[in-house]
């Protein structure tokens, strides 16, 4: 790949696909699988008003994708999601567009980064208990 060119990934909250674009915003490819225990119930929504009414309910019942993070050093792409009608989330792990793992993770799980040899993640700040939980793991 030309050093002046780069690519980036886009994940849409209701779409199981991950889209790859080049630096000119030209679509290159798609890949991805639906998260475990997510419900895929497509509906035709004819107006923005109907969309607005269904949006919150659909996310809660069906689940949604909520994060994407690429770690260049290891060529790993993480995508996080919340499961539908269930507590807990999921973490998908892709290597060169191939799904190599789909794991259960706590609600709000977010990848922070990578410092050899560990990946780091958190679920945010627990202000009530004055705690910040950091997860570290290897692949």
C-alpha cells in the first residue's frame, strides 16, 4: 500500500457488516458477522418519526454495535456490542477481516489500546464505589 494512503473501518450500530474505506472515502470491502445473541429483525421504517419511535426500543431488544478499535501493531480489529434483551456485551476479534473470536464481556466494555504483550480495556468509571476497572489480556 502506498505510504500516503491509508484505510479505515466504519461500523454502524445496527449493521453486522464492517465497512473498509480508503483515504478518498471510497469503499474497499465489507466483512463481519452478527454478534452472538443479537437479534436481526429488519423493519421497514417509512418516516423519521417512526424511526425515532422505534430507535430506543429496537436497540434495547435487538442489541447494537457500539465500538470499533484497530490495533496496528498486531493487525487486530476489535468490535464491541451490546446484546439484545440481555445484560452483558460481546467482543468480536478480527485478524485480516477473519473473525477469530467472539467473547462475552461486561456491559460497556471498551478497548483502550495495546502495550506489548497485553491489550487493555475498561468498562468505565464506577463513581459510586470510586473504582476504575482495567482489564488486560493477551490473544
